[in-house]
């Protein structure tokens, strides 16, 4: 019997958590950096909450969630490109102004 993956929680805006059977795993979304909720600037905090809402809405839409281009980042965290239905999550969040492109270098917020 194949394990099914279910999205159960978003801890950080650029992470999703997966729950196959009894295994819990955070996955960093490849190619984006999102604003931090703990930022001192109120406008960045507000944007962080808006980004979280939008990402939760997309992931919980009921569409098939596909992880591909799996790898590890420089801190050895699990990294993957994510697609919800036909929507590339990184591109979607960037196009909405809720994330910036990120390649592992300096953060832009």
C-alpha cells in the first residue's frame, strides 16, 4: 500500500509540513523567500500574515499537491519545488508580491 502525503500545517511561510503515515517532515519551498512574522517592521509582519493566508488557501484548495526537484539546501533542510494542480507555488507567491526569488544567497526583505 502506498503512503499518501497530506499537508497538515504551515510553520514558516516558505515551508510546508507533510504527514505520511506517522512521519512528520518539513519541506522548504524551492526558489522563494517570504517575509518573516518576527520582523520588527510592521509592514513586513502584515505582509507575512497575508502571505501565510494565501499559501494556506492554495495548499488547502483540494487540488493535487506535487513535490518535485527534491534536494537539500545549504543547511541540509529538505527542499522541493511545489505545484498545486497546475500552479507553481513559487511563481504564484512571487507574482502576488508575497515572496521574492531566492537562490540561497542574501535575503531581500
